[in-house]
C-alpha cells in the first residue's frame, strides 16, 4: 500500500496502533486458512513525491499482485502544489507497478476545505485543487485498469458517522466502509476470495472528551503546521476569489484557468506514456499473494460510490 495517513489507517486505532481499511481489506482477500503477504508503506503526511520516491522503490521490490496508490490531499495543502508534477509522478508510479502486472487500487477523495467547513473564499481554492487531483486519478485509473473507489461523493462525505474527530480521516466505521467498497470491487473481478469486513465497528467510538482532546493536541498541531506552509498562500487565493466576485466575473476565470492547467497536465502524461500493455502476468491469483499498500505503527476502471 502506497499513500498517506488515509492508507496508514489514521482514525482507526486498535491496541495503540493504526489499523485502517487496508488491514481490514487484506484480511478478506484470501480464502479462510490462507495468508496474504501485506506490506503497508503509507505514512501520515506523505506527498506524491514521497510515494513516487521511497515508497515506490520498496513496493516495486516487493513485486505485489495488488497495489494501492491513494495520495494527493496533502499536495493540495501545500503552497508548492503543482498538478502537472503530481500527474507525472502518479503516472510513473502506476505505470511501473502496472508493468509488473500489479492490479492497481485507486480512490478519488473529498476536498479538505469542504470537510473542514472552511468559509467559501478559503474552501473554493482547495476544492479546485482536489478536483484536479481527482481528475488525474480518474484518467490514470482508466489508463491502467485500476479498481477505483469514489470517495468524493456526497453520500460518503455527508455521513458524519464515517469520520473521525478531525473531519479529514475516517473513523473505524469509515475505514470499514472503504475496505468493504474495495472488497466488493475486487470480488467482482475474482480477486477477493475471503469474507468482506463487517460494516459495524467492534470498538466504541471515541467519546466527546476524547475527540476534544485530540482536536486540542494533535489537531491543533496539524493546523499550526499547515498554517506556516499553506495559510499565507490560501489567503492570497481567497483574496483573488473576492476580487473576482467584487468585479462581477464570479469564479469563472479562476475555474477556467484551473481547467487549462489541468488539461495541460493530462496532455503531458498522455504524451509521455502510451497506453500500458500487460505482458503475460497472472492478474487473478490472489490467495497467498503479495499486496503492497507506512509501516504499521475507464475502459477497464471499476467504479463504485463511497
């Protein structure tokens, strides 16, 4: 598993460590009595560059049959956000894993501004960025025949029982929903042979006091770290939103510019890599398989809603 805190399992703590959807899914890949080799390389805070670097190197050495690549939200929260660079990085990672014969698992994700309930002038620039990331993920998922899970739909984002106190990571119920969604899609392809994860949590949800404590400690630290990096630029982007609205143009010019940048990013990865061709790899044998997914602490795209 390659990615960031979502795939690391943040929000689903079991016995003092993060468990998360990947572990829940891995438990249901092979028939009862058979084991699945599982490597989780995802780590909290990871950017697309981290995935394309050390995580990809280790995943390729692992030679997985299934490989999850879910990343991008942290990129949108950086002042250095570059959709063209992110597209090239993800294309390289997905292409290299695909060349090994790995079945890719991908997901589009909700924009953090909406999840955090930011005011519209602050939320819209983040939403624009996340839409671009999701468009890249959709395009690459179609190119490489990924098992793709839609996690940006309102049915997913509006259900607060799926989310932890920080509003950015799923809670246990949410991680179970992600695992169940991927399990269903893999089973449809004949790639999951065990029982799907149970939908209901096996542990009580965090109390209100525990949630408030998290927000006052770890949550506050997260906001402060992002504020040093993102907030000055985000305020400039918000000012641009307000200027366009005051000038009577609305968000149209900003949306059009983002669309143009996205189109150029998609065109660049299309030009750099022809459609992938698989070469004699067994892509259906999952029992006993290896599956790459931070250390534990579309023609062929199969979508579902979260």
